[in-house]
């Protein structure tokens, strides 16, 4: 348990150091004087693209105008295969439901005082 606490503390410290550095860097950037504004550049206009001839797309036939599909020839019938017969399963022995009584050993006879 102590080892886990040590690992957890080391992990927490490892995560906090970059956070501290980032905080210091942002504070440093906020304290700098403002950046001078840069002049905006004017872009030249885009060159005109000449009209390129577009390819013509052929027209597709309508679904109703397609010729019908050929009919499938009749498949030959398969020969009959003899059925395999399995032997009958053996009967399962019945599980006894009554718990047999377990014979207990009788306790040894008590030691009685011997009479002289």
C-alpha cells in the first residue's frame, strides 16, 4: 500500500511540473508589450481560367429497355442416398435420490471404577 502511495505522489508531481511551467510561460507572454500590427498584404487577383471543354457523358439505357435475362436450364435431379440408421442409445442408470445412512461408530464405553 505504501508503494502505491509513493507511485501516486510521484505521478501527481510529474503532472504538476509541466502545468507550473506553462503557467509561468503564459504570465511572461502577458507581461510583454503588445505586438506591432503587421501591414496587410494585398493579393493579386486570381488568373482567369480558360473555358475547358467538358466531356460529354453518354446516356444510359432505361431499366425498362433492357432485354430480359435468359432463363436458367433445369437442374438434373440428384440420386437418392440411403439413410443411415443409428443404433438405439443405451439407457441411463437412474440416480438414487435417497441419501444412504452413514454408520457411525459408537463411543467407547466410559471407564467405570473397578470394584475390588
